């Protein structure tokens, strides 16, 4: 997931999701830990390190830049080392990082969600094993003891620990939202099957649901990431970064039939004018989001839901632009392959590696330890008490002014990619909302409604596991995988936009032919060997549901 948990911008929900212990967080004075001081008579010498971070374009001009803003200044003034941040565009991060490693100028700390990339630089022996340096990271040592899944996920085939990760809430990540006011206006029932959803979506596109006398609405949206969510309705987990795999009779298999079904559905959406004809150029879904906020999309596929931000900010914008708009989560309709849920936000997420050429590994570890401290997490995640937040009746921080927090704190989470948030009830989505505020109460109810169906273990999880826990291919096989993924994506896009000239059935045949010629069987053999050897110890779909249950029981 992703891969899903592929992220498209740091929102307030991510800012508000923080799993550090919050007891005693009302004291505004810096603790010795937060100020970078210790009880030692001779503090460690300050080092100088470089750290990558995602450039999501989220820093307002009034705040500065990713290299220099209130948070970089605070970290350098209060932390134990001098940090220079190196922003890399989120959409081109792996490309940029590959260039930096090839040139020998990669920063000391690499924050990157892409699992194949991290595995690739490991195979190139460009990563530092961390076992001997954990003594400088007591905060992470505690997590490894409390959550052994982190150590398992961060350990490479040579038996050494290379990756740092975090525990997160297993919340719904891919969600369909439907305009229920449009359903009422057109006298349509809530769709429960894929075919019913197609009928509703076509009505939304053709029957002027906004009543302006123009044919200017779309039934649905798809783009690079939301297309992945739509695939999941058919059990097809193909994404921008991953070919679709499934388990049948104890073997790993390619899901050609599922891909044919999802491809045929998307082609109908395109041919019937239900989606934007220019969807292929909406790479990050920004155009679709704007159309939704302007009241022009009936079924909005949100491929990376930030719940607080969506409920408080996005819906407020929608209702301003389209008075009377009402939205509800639409459970994934049933397809011929059964009923699935959307991707769930990866609860065990590896994020960070260290350059083997780092000149001062101890300084790197002391920086990471400082950033993981509860006091630091509270500060960067929520901002200043009584300025950005106050303690609510449930003992958790509650945002005073969402717009102010989004502007001044919303981007800060990009500096804390490795911060574990799933250790305290206050980090969970249900505790981010203040039920005394009508808009937030409505947002809380929206999230709880989504939880009922999107976190229902009776539904199938699409794919073998969350994308980030799929086994990375060795470099030689990854070349085949990358080439095939591009070829298949191009073939499928051609089928969607070519009308009657190129059918989905022919596209699947051509994809299968490309698969055979390029060595796809090598990928199948590798996947089956991996599954045979790791099915009892790998993090699979059943483990996702186990964590969902554990978290529900822990924070009822």
C-alpha cells in the first residue's frame, strides 16, 4: 500500500496523528531532552549531518522553504546536531536519489517510502548496518523491544538491521465517497454492486445532478493513484509500482482475469463519458480533487485519505462551492470476484536508511533519537500549546484553528517520517476530532461510518499484502518487473482510450504475450519461492487484519 501507501501531500490529518505519550504535555517549558541537553557533564560534540525529505510543495511562502523555516530553525536550535535538509520532489524522489548515490553525494539520512529503492541501494552495499549504533538511539531501541515487527521488517537477508520504521494506525487509505444529495435528487439507491455503481455514475454524468442545466459533471474520477483504488474493487492490486499478484491453490499467480474485469470497467467509464477524458494527464489527482471540491464529481475516489483534513477542510470547501452537498463513504461494491475493502494505511512502515558513507554515524543516530523523543514529537506534530492546540476533555490535543495549524504546522510532519504514532490513544483518528464543534462532530461520524465497512475483516484484502511489504525483486529481476509494468500500463491505457479499435480482451492477450517474451515466468518463480519460504513469517493480508483487531481492542 502503501504503497500504497504512496503519499500525495502532507495534510492536517497526518499532522494530527501522533503516537507519542501525551501525558504532561501541557508544560510549555522545554525538557532537557527536547533542548538537546543531557545530564552528562560533557555533552557530545555537535556534528553536522544532511537529511533528505520530501518536497510536496506544502510550505506556504509565509513560512519560508523546506530548507529553512520555523521547524528547521527549531530543530537546529534545540537538537544535538547541525542539520542541513535536502528536499527531493515527492513525485521524482527515487530518480533524484539514484542520481545522488551514483554521484557519491547522497545525504547521510535517506527518508524514502519506496521499498524497492531502499532494497536496491542495500544490494549495492550503499547502506550502513545499524546494529552497532542502536546504543545512540534509546528511543528506537524501546520500540524494537515493544514491536518486534519493526525489527523483522527492517532486517535484510544478511541478518543485519538497515531500515528504520514506524508503527501507525491501520486506518482506511483508499476510500470511495458518494454525493448522497445527488442520489436523492435523481432517486437512485446506494450502489452495492459494480454494475449498480456504473449505472449510478452514468446518471451522475448525464442527468444534470447539480441542476445548472449543463452537462458539466463527472460520475467518477480516475488518475494515477485513484485508478489503483478502482482496481481493488475487482481484487486487482496493480498499481503504479506493483504488478498484481494473488494466491490460488497455495501458489502465487498473476491475476489476469481480475485485470480484464477492472480494465473493462474503466474503458466503459471512458467510452460513456463518465470520467474526464483527459484523466491520463491528471498524474497526481489534483485536477480530480479540484473538480470534486467544485461540486462536479458524484463518486470521488480518494486514494490517500487524510481524515481530519478531508472532513474539516475539503468538505467545507465543497459545501461552500456546492451548497447542500452531502457526502458519505461508499463501501467497495461487490464484483464478480467477491467483496473487497480498499487499501489500508500500512501500520508497519519502513521509512529511513543511512548512507554507508556517512562521516559521523553517531551524530546521525543522535539526531534520529532526538526526533523520536515524545517531547519533540509533540512539538513538531502539534505546534505550540495554546497557540495551535489545547488539551481537550479526552486528554488529547485539539486544534484551536485548523487553518492556522495547516499553514504553520501542516508541513512539519515531513521532517518526522519515522515517528511512531500508534502508541497512544491520542494518535488515533477518532481522538483528533472535537465533538463539541459541529463540523468536527460530523467529521468524526463520517470516519466512524467508514470504519464499519472499510475495516471489516469479512471483506477480502486486495492482493497478497500491503504493497510496501511485497518482497522486493533482486536488481536483475527488478529490471524485468519495471519494464513489464510500464509495458502493461501502456497497453491498458491504450485499451481504455482507443474506443472499439482495441478491446480489453486483446489488451490482456498482448500483455500476456509481453509477459512471456520479457521473462515474466522468472518473476512468477521468484514469487513462488519467496511465498513457499516465507508464508508463515511474512507480513501478509491476515496480519493487516490482526493489527486492525488489536488496535480496535486497545483503543475502544
